[in-house]
C-alpha cells in the first residue's frame, strides 16, 4: 500500500467481511428507525475506503487492525475487486444520502439502502462479493483491462495450478 490515495492489495477477506457486517447492521438500523442522518457516516465510510483504503475509515482501520487479527490467519484476496465494490457502495450510499437528507425523499433513499441488504449480507455471511463479481464480469467483457488485476485474470493460483 503506497501513497495516501491507495488501496491495500491483497485485502484480508476477514476485514472486508467485518466491514460488510457493520454496513449491514448500520443500514438495518437506518431502515428500522428512519434515522436517515446515519447515511452521513455510511457514505463517509465508503468514500474514505474507496479513496484511501482503511486510512481515513475508522471502520476499515478497526476491521483491519483490531477485529480481523482476532479472527485467525489472514485470508488474502485481490484488492482491485474489493475497491470496485467499495466504489459501488460509495455511489449507492451517496444516493441514499442525497435522497434521504437533501431531497427528503425517503422512499428513494430506502430503495438505495435496501440494495445493501443482499450485497452486505452475502459478503459478511458467506464471503460472496457482488461487487467483485461485477468487476470480474467487466474484466471478461474487456471494460477493465487485465493489468488492473493480473491475479484476477489468472485463476491458476487459486486452483493450485500455479506455474513454478
């Protein structure tokens, strides 16, 4: 991780799943209570993580440095797909913030917030990252060049087939 505006590569999947669990809990609290002001820290967290990794995100930093180490050995996964997923969260949480607080359209804010339930739920509970799957699809169709994530394009390492 070099430079202030960088993202870790690889990412500890346990930290990513921890972040997703907190995002899921935060979204559920917003939806149950109607406290749309909580979209401010939600959106801030996504902006901080997509721009600087865990450096400016209290949740990201805590997940990486405090919680994940207590969950056992690191589980390294490619960083670029996780950053893409954080980017998707940035867009969705920013739209929820815009509609929920600025435009006072709680119906549309709720629609955007509800998108986090399957995404953060699948990530936190099963380690299935919808943003990462979208990233892989964009790579397959050529919209994301292989250089962005060489390890994503070469699955031989994940299959135990890496060449010596």
